[in-house]
C-alpha cells in the first residue's frame, strides 16, 4: 500500500522536485500557502498554519503516513530585516507542525539547514554545538529545538540542495546554467564552501532513513566539500558550457551581504555508519542533466503553436444537440449565424463547414468566373488563392508590408495603376488579416472605388479583432468577410467557417451556394411553387453546410471569445517584454488595430549566413516546442510555380519566408510552458550572438551545421 505523504510548503523548490521523485510510489498531497504549485497530478490542500485546531483537524482528515516540512523563510537578508517573520515561519510553524505530527502519530521529516555553525571549522557533525551568525540561522536552530521537544520520532535533515526549480523559484544550479546558456558572466564565491546534494539524491536518502525508522538529526549532503566557484566550474563542464564565463569572487569583499559562515560543510559519518551511501557529486550532476529531460513540460509533452480550449459548457452544449431532434439543418445553425453577425455588427451571417468553403462561395457570390482576375497576399494559406482557382479565375499576388505582413497599400496602389494600363484589373481582391491584425481596409476600400473591384476579407485569423475601433467582420469596407473556426483558431466548431455581409442579395447567393444551389423561397424561384414540398436548384452549388453540432459548440465558444483574446494579449505582452533586448523582430501592431493574436510571429534576422530560422526551428522542435511557419509564399508551391510567378516581384515576402517563425500562443499555454519557450529562444539567440562576436568566419567551414 502506498504511503500518503504531505509536503508542507508544496510550492517550494524542494517540494517541486521531491514530489516528482516519489510520485510513482506514494500518494502525494501538496500543502498550499501563497503560490499554486506547478506540479501536475497531485492533490493540493489549503492549510491554516495560524490555527492549531484548524490545522490539526485538516491533517487528521487526510489520514497521512508522513509529513515533509519544506516550509522555510530562506532569504538571509530578509530574515535580518524581518526577524519576527523569520521566527514565525522557521520556528513557530515548525513547533505547531511537530505538535500535530506527534499527536496524530505521523512521521515528520523536518528540513533544516547547513547555516547553523560559525564556519570556523569544517565537516560539523550532528552533535557539534551550533553557533548561528544571523537571524536566518537562529530561527532555523529554534525550529530544530521545537521539533526535538515536541516529537521525539521526528527526523530532522540538515542539508543544502540543488535541482531544477519551478518558474518562480530558481535554484543555485538553475542560476548558473541559465547564465552560462545566455553567455552571461557569473561571479561565484571561491571562499564559501559547502557540500550540496541533488534533491532526488536527498529524497532517496531520506526515504532510506524513514524505512529504517530513523529519528533525530541527520546531515544529508554530498561527501565532497566544494566552493561555490568550483561547483559552478563542475556544472559548466558537465553541461559543456563556457567555464571562462565563471569569475572568482570573494564573499569577504561583499560588505552589502549579511554575515554568514564561509564554511558550511557537514560530516556524513553518521550516515556512513548506518550503511547509507551517497552518490558522488559528479554522478549527481549527471543525474541533474538527465532530469532536465524529465521536467513536466518535457515529459513527452509537446507545446503546440495553437490549440483549442474546450470547457464543460462546450461539451454539454454539443451533448444537448446530440440528444435533440436536429443534428443538422436545424435551428442552432441559424442561431449561431445571428450570434456572429451581432458580435461583428453585420447584417447577415452564413455558416459553412470550413473557411475554405466560405472563401469559395464568396468568390462565386461575387461572380468570379473563368478568366477573371483575383489578387491576394502571397503570405497566406493556399485556400485564399485556391478559392479563386475553383471558379476558373487567374490569381496574382500583392507583396506584403514589411511591418504588418499584410498586403502593402502602397504596392497595391502601384500594381493597380499598371493593371489598369494593361487592362488587367482584378475583379476581386482578398486581403488577408495575418495573425489577427486587420489590413488597412479603408485604404483598400478607397482603391476599390477608384478601380472598381470587390473585396473579400480573409479574416480566418481575426474573429474578435478590431479595425479603427470597430469589429472585424462588420463589412464596412468590404463586400464579404470570412472567418475560420478550425481548432487552432481563436474559437472553434471543430471545423467550420462563416461569411458575414451587409448585402441581402449576396447573403441569398451564399446560402444557395453552400447547399447545392437550391432554394425553397418562392420569391427566388423561376415560377410559382407547386406546393410546400417544392424547391428549385438555381445554381451549381455544393454541400458546404455546417451541422447543428458544430454550431452549438460555436455558440458556446463565442461566449468566451473576448476572454480568449485577452489571454492571448497577455501572452503576447510577455513575449514582447522577453524579446525586446535581443536580435529578433517581434510583431508590430498598428495603432488602428486591435489584434486577435491568432499567431505570434518572430523574425530571425539573417545577418550572417548560417544563422537562420531553420536552426532555431529545429532546436525548438527538438525539445517539444512545435513552432511553425505561417506561411510559405503561395507562389512557391509547385502548383502555382508552374504559372511563372517571378519571386523578384515579392521581395518582402521572400525576406519574410527566410526569417519568420510562429511560436506558441493559445489560451491553454501555461506560464511554465511559456517560460520554457522563452528560455529556449533566449538561450539559442544569445549563443548565436556570442558565436558571431567571437568567431573568425573566414576560417569556418560548414557553418550551417554548427547550430
């Protein structure tokens, strides 16, 4: 039977690592205080440590076998400033916990410190007289005394540990590795000695002591005394990082720090006498390296660039339709159409089974046919161009703006002037709101009046976005707007799309083309109806209908659309701040626009051949971050390439293709996952920049392979 173990201080670095070590062999509970733990799969318990009765009752209800007290006020400088808080957390709480553990006969493991001595001698044992140099050490010593007084069976562990910390609490080893991977110079004390132990090794040893029913004080540290500086050197060698970045410093020169022991080393002779063996520090560092691959966000867990967010209400809405009379062609599709139209401030909404279908029937409804010309952006999914091809039209492209990556207004204007002279003006232009940022629709609309073309907004990325303070989809500057409800988009219907329009005749055509070209409305028929059964096929249409099942999901998702976009903006802002000092280009946001942030696109500057987005793409994919590219210029695809497009006509699109990469942005992205994405990008870019600074490229061959 598995032990039931409670970690007090459940969000601490120690609990973060230790609970992972035990998760397969014990039932774990994490006690909550101020932070929610980042560990998945464990039960969390809110505890009131300021009330003996409340705490005791809660602990009693859990039927525990072991309590591991990881609670600690550990910042030495803060303890000096606030000794009352230090005493409360490090001693008073220890007293309460040990009274309850004794009363309920629960094995208590209390985590102490190696700071208890004055540092004059080395390898202090458990019986040596302690001599604290600061309030932190005094409060921890007081905590030990309380535990020994209250619970004779308690196990007190004096230690100094390292391991991979959660995003909000980095360990000393985290600090060293992060700095070295970011090519930051790091000063470490060469006159401060200790014997650190990896958390997983600490956990293993404590588990062995518990199995032996050990009690009292035990030093649980590695068997090697080492300076902080030499520990940093060992880490750099184990992780193959640049040890020259580690600089020797003296604690004795730091007058701003609170006094503490220069030698904190502890003896483990007591452990040895009981037959407990501790791995060498070198082997522990090897374990640390291996453990990196097993962190929560790397355990066969991928971080996609986008994904759906499905709630219980979404599921219930779908189930309700599955139990109803209409699975398709029922009233819920009409309800969804009205909801989207109302949200976008348009008169009509026409739901279909995909955005591709929506683009196709939009072209048909505007009369696009054989030998007509349709223009769109080359930086889009192929559907934007294919929809015109389905109608027999010819497709051409307008190069993108270097900042927004949408159709460039200036280049569009220039291309229209030339097209007019050649009598090759487009019948329809399909501007694409890439990543959720609207094109300058007034500018395009003004050109449409001058050159007599129709406009279909491809807003597949942009449901919930705004242009000039008004919702995308209101069709103020277009004939039709198209949305996508694919699972990676802002809201989803599984698969699905929608056309919005303010033109009643266009709306009728859209409805017919999505359903075989058939009408049941007598006013649209060529003759009087034969009866209530009668319908007519007026056009060659398609079966592009959306089901009521999809529509029900869409209605439920629409209720959270604004919430979704707010979350995407928070993610984007965090990326903006993280990347503002490095050589990548973050997404530009025009002041007219409020983006839905379907995508977050970075541009990797190709200042030197070989340092390009391909290397970063491979690196991120290799650690489970499923970055993507949106998109390959349409004219580069073999189907379109054979039509003879000249890539020199699209210099910005070519540069974009060389540099762009889409990184994860979706509402299910956790802080831990985003931190992981950020750290990997920062590490890679900084290593590139350092390599560029320090390398004589004249003498480097096969540079492409170096990263």
